[in-house]
C-alpha cells in the first residue's frame, strides 16, 4: 500500500501538524493525512510512540517528522510552528488532538492540580496552538484546523469535571475562531468522538468497564481511531470547503440518546 502512486492525492503539497500524534486518534490521523499526500509534523511528548508513527508513514512512502512538544506550553507551540514552516515552507492543516483524561472524582473532592493540568493541556493547549498556527496559516493562503473535542463536549459525565469543562470549552473556542477567520480562508471545526479504543482508554480501564462503556453506544462497540481519522481527513480537505464552526459527533449514536 504505497503512498506515492500516480493519482493526485487530496492533500498534495499541503503541510500538516498533528498534536498527540504518538498514538491513538492522533497517529491514525497523521497516517491518513500522509497517505493523501500531506507532509506531516508529529507533535507529542511521547518520543517513542511518535517516532513509530513517523516510521509507519515513511515506510509507506510518505513524509513526516517528529518535533517533541508539550502542548501545555505556549512557547513550545511557537517553536513547533516555526520549525514546521522552516522545514516544509508553510502550514495548511492542523489537528489539535493532544489530550489527557486526568484524575477522577466529584467536584467537591477533585484535585486542584489535576484540574489545572487537564485545562492546561486539553483547553489552553488548543488555544495556544491556534494562536501560533493561524498566523502561519494566513501566510500560507489559508487552511483547515480540526480540534479534537469529545462527546463530553456536549454532555456531562460524573467524576470528570476538568475533562468535560475543557472539551466544552474547545467547542466555544472553535466556533469563535471559525467566525473570526471565515473570510480569510481558514476553516475551524471540532470533532466529538465517543469512546474510542485507544491507549488512553484501554490502559486506564479493565475489561468489564470497557464492555459496559461499549454497551452505552447504540452501535454496541467502541469506535476505532481509523474511523475518527476519516472525519479528520474530510474536514482537512477541500471536500468540506463550506464547513466551518461546526462540531461533528462520531460516537456510534451515544449522544442521540
């Protein structure tokens, strides 16, 4: 399954950044964007996982590099964008995907430092990212930003106040940025995956819990990272040219209940 075949790929000559590209949805999205011809920069704190993502892309004939990035730090976003533009000459696509689950507990007992960390990565990290990504994108003639939200961006769940709040915030941030740049050829959208079979989920929960969570989805199973990546690809491509400020659930019917 070689990437560089004769047909013109949908993202030929495009440059993409994927945060949290070292595993899960980020990895699947990075691979799919590369398959469609984009040059992909993987940004993550996970060195080993990210290098594996790069290897998978280059082995199939695509182009990718890894830049170690802590998405909770504005300066690291600034450097990430600078180095991306230096290496590939521009920036057209971003998937702001990096996120953590954080501690569990009711609001009255939720650890303050846990709250601060989840907000820093899952919400502020998306703002810092766009703050530096958008000027580079404007210089490149426009592009598409896909922010990874969650079903928990529109519904709550017990014991995850920081995560739920951050993801609700991502939708508000997405809509605001979409309005601000709609007339400058930058589209900004958010995705709300249901529970997806990723290391973030499977490493944290036992089999019985995972089965119970799968049963909460009318489709009756967890989603896959590859399924979410297809939506990332569509929103990143010109096929979604009239879509901005939107939030798409990809959740096996979870939020239809």
